[in-house]
């Protein structure tokens, strides 16, 4: 049963949606709205939050006291490739830093439509390489939420293709993994329009047009759900049964399993898009991040079993393959 805090948030989100105009906001309004979360972060004891030199302006580094040198995490923020900021996910990053003992880098990246694909991915890869250079003993986990999860999956593929052996794992929250037009007119993009109170069904086509600017959505680097995932490190995927992006995560998990990648998929009932960002306030968010932290620790300690693991949602992974 969802927590009382969850029910309160759902009521607030529903009222806000009902008051919103039917048309999508401008990019400027979308960005202004996303930055409203920048100042919501409250410093977490034991974690230092600072600007990260040598990368894009606004990039943050979250460092836990006594940070380990053998593990680092790059977490890529979401925002539909057009908005969002590193500051908005500091609460999530702080909990991950405390739980894993690892430094967490939150890269800023150039946004569409001013900077279409592959600008954002290039910036995230540059930040990843900067982490590798500064912490040469560290293996690196790549994480992200929403559009940031797409970039995280693409970054893992790029590093695989470059022969990088230091990419340890991926942690992907509520991601968009299939940018093909037909994805937006079927499945959970249609069936979950009433239960997803944060995403507008019109987001998919406009987001894709701005991000790709004519680039093919069939490219695996922009649609990881249909990419060749063989050789990727273990993946941890969380998604809600209530959100538009449910099927994106199911498709990615199924593709990973078929490709021989160790994948752990968790389908949480009732939650809203990227509920993990409310960690410390929403009990289900705190628990979800704790489970992601446990996955990272298991992988770092070599305690993962090959194969696919499904929690919640469909009764078996075969149902989504």
C-alpha cells in the first residue's frame, strides 16, 4: 500500500495537472519549471557538495566523508533532453554517495534544441573521462533518470565500443529508451495517460524532434531498447507501473536479457515518474534508492549472479521478452 506521503503528492500532482493548460509549455517555461527544484536540496551531513572543475559549468561533485578510491559514480540528470539540471538530483546523489562510499559526479550537458544529438552524449562522455583521469583506481557506475537514463545507457555502449573495461554497472531510473515514433502511439504511452501525472503524452514526439534534429531514431545510441547490448556491464532498472515510460524499461530489460547482460528490473506499483528524486521525503523513494545502492555494492564486491532478475510487475521476464 502506498504511503500517506505518496497519496498526498499524488493529490497535489493531480490538482496541478488539472489546472495546467492543455498545450505544452514553451521550452523556456519548461526549463524555468525544472529549475524550481534546484534550491530544494538541503545539505546532507557527511556529504560535500561542490562545483566540479574541468567540466561543463554547473557540474556538481558529491563527496562522502572518507570517500573510497576504487569506485566512482556518474549520474546524469533528466529533463527530456531539453531541461533539467545537476542541482535538481543532489538529494538522490547524496544518498547514493553515503550508501556506497563513492564520489558521485552530476554532469551538466548541452541541451536540445540548441544543441541536438550527439552534444549531450559527448558532454557526458567527457565528464566520465574526466572522472577516470582524476580517480585512476576507480571503476565507474553510470546512472541516470528519465532522459538521463537514456544518456547513461548510451554512454555505457560508447565505452564498451571504445574497449573501456572500467565501466562497472548501470543504474537506470524511469528511463526513455525508445525514440521511434511508433513507441509513442502504443503500449504504456497510451494506457498510462491517466495514471502518469507528471508526463504529457505529447512529450515524446516533441522531445524526439528537438533532440534528434533529423537523426535516425533507429540508431541504438538514441534508442537503447533496440540496440546491441551484448557486452554491457550489469544493469539495474527501476520503473513505475503507473508511468508512460513503463514499456521503455520493460523493452530495455528484455533486450539486455536476450543479449546476455545481467539485468535486474524492478517495477514499482503506483509511483510517479522519477519518484526516486524525492528520497528523504517520500518513503518509497528512499527505499528505491537504497535498493539501487545495494545493487551497486553487490556489483562492486563481485556478488552478482548472471541472468535476469525481475521484481514486481509481470510474473516472469519471459512475459516482456
